[in-house]
C-alpha cells in the first residue's frame, strides 16, 4: 500500500488518493477535503479509464452516488472530509503504462451564486501492478505450457541474481508471480492478469555463465502480453 498523495487541489478542495494491490485489482481510496468554511456542493469525481481497464466503485457511503464512471457527493460541509474506494482491474490486455484521466468538480456557493470549478488529474497504472500470483501445481503448469503459444525466450545479464532462491525472491517481489517448483537450476512460476484472469507462465534457468546470466522463457496466450512480461523480467533481473 502507498500513503495518500494529493492528486488535485485549488485551496478550496483537495483530493488525495492512496493505492493498494488487492487480489481483485488495484484499490484506490479517494479522500476529499473541504478546506474552506462554506459548503461545497455537487462534488463530482469523473474518471475515464482506457479500454484495457475497468473501474468499480462498489458500495459507497451515505451521501454519495455512483453514476457510471462518476461519483457524486451532494454536499461537503466546511472543513469536512469524505472518502470512498474504487477498484481498478483489467478488461483487456494491459500495456506497460496505462493512463487514467480524471477530474474533480464542485459548485462553490459565493454571494448566492453557484460557481462551477474543475480540477484535472491523472493516474498512471503500470504493468506490474496488474500481475497477481496464480497458484498451480507442476502438473498443471505442464498442461498449460503448450496451450499458451505466444513465447518469448531471452537471456538477461545480471549481477544480483545467481541462485534459484534469489531468482524466486526477486520475481515474487517485483512481478508478483507465484512459485511453482525449483528443479536444480530451473525455476517455474505462474501469474495472472487481475480482472481478465489471463495466465502467464515463466520458466528460467539460473546461474548461467558462472552466475552472471539467467535464461528466461515467457509464455502467454497473447503476443503483446508476452512482450510486456519479457520487458518486466529484464527490468527485474538486470543489473
């Protein structure tokens, strides 16, 4: 989980977002803070996810209403704060960087007139944030291997990954893959894309060239996905 950071604000309203990686998606907690004494009305969050992503607001607190990709807070009193969640998951093959555009708007009651204000922001979701561990047996891994025909095989020069134990530790931490089995210098791991459930299979031979290289084979059902996971592996294992 990450601490809440300000994503939009203008002296009247501040919007903060905190993130955590849940089993079902990326959990955002949005917090609105009215920083003036007068009430703000029709405080509205509007997000525009790309085609690869979906957003679900789930159950909202009293006084809030979801309307498609929007959440509307009818009134935020002076000095008051309010929070709600949003779960982001994949509807299609993810890309290395996915940008979620958004804005928060509100009506300020000034001299008896409601003045509309709009504050734009964006959220960036990275490929590794949508990978989740998928627990499978060695037999299941073997059965899935030929069915996942998009293969990328490559060698990564490394200074920090020379043993199977270290390899598994790095890939669990950085790519969120589940360990399946270690057989000598060979390691197999499995993951899936949150929301779509598409499986990613990774096989590695560790300790090549006197511990200075790792040979990795990635398999998935989609060429773009295999390319993206290859890129993540190279970043995670490289010097």
